[in-house]
């Protein structure tokens, strides 16, 4: 099974959710891979160039397969990063990389860059890339003011593009809060959307391998129930 992990915005924990799902799937005995088609913000060191999102996965488990198609400099969209570096992104290369990578795994998680409308190339949005790969999405959101709008817009746009939505994961949920927008986020989301909520991820005081597995192990069965 393959899923595209997308977010409703930046800095909402898309990479954390991707590595959590992949770690839990691997812990449950599944051959697991994470594919990052377009990685900007490359880490440049004397020993080489590294993809930060994939390094975050490898830091938790080097038994998870990882692959990227393009590693780009700059904390900007992949399209802009490629343009600034004089690189032309070949989407057919991405498709071929994905097709070759997916057969190595029981579960392949594809991590996007930004949200559905983030520019992937000079003539494609991330939503277009998802259509090219032809896999369902998992939407990552957070329960804070303004993000209900972001989430519903993401759902609406995906449906208009006939992109199947496997479900939503709500990240960074605080244990206790007096903020009314946060307290009522889940109920409001369920009121205005029929997309299933796959999991609710609490804010972690300490992020370690064991705590991540414990949180995500309840979610992962819905990813490979049809394998």
C-alpha cells in the first residue's frame, strides 16, 4: 500500500507523522519505505549532502528504506529551489523512481513538500504530482485557530481534483487547554467533513523511539489492512 502524506500548512509536523507511521509499520513487521520526491533545504556537510526529512526517519531506524528524486538547496518550495539552482525537475523520473521503490516495500509513505497547492515544478502543483503517482492522501493538520479553514480547504480541493483521501491525522493536540478553537476543533471538523480521522497525536514532552511507536501503533493497522 502507498500513501501520500500532505499537510494543510508548513510546520504542522508532516515529517513527524511520516516518521511515526513508518517506524510503527516497521515495528509491526512490515517492509517500510519513505519516498521524498522533492527535498529542498539540503544539509551540506564535509561528508556529503543529506535530505533532512529522510535523515529524521533514518535517525529512528536505519531499517526503513528511504529514497529521494531531487535534493535541492534553500528553505523554499521545490519549484523555486530548482529554479534558483538551474535544475529542471523531470516528473517522469519521479514516477519511475516511485514505481521502482514501491515494489521493495509492503508500505510506502510519500512525503510531500508543503500542502496540496505548493509548487512542485514550474508547471505542476503538489496535487498534480499526487495525481501522477495515483495514490491516496493522508492529510496532517493541527487543532489551532485558522487551521479548520485550512483543513476544509485542503479536503475540498482534493475532492475537486478527484484525489482519494484516506483520512486525517490531527497532530500536536495538547492535553489541557482553555483555548476554545483548540478544544472544539475535532467536533467542528467532524461537523463539516465526512473524512475519517485516523488518529489524534498529542504534543510530546519527550520525543523518543518508544513513545513514538506507542502513539502510532494504533493508527498503522488502517494503512495495511488490505495487504
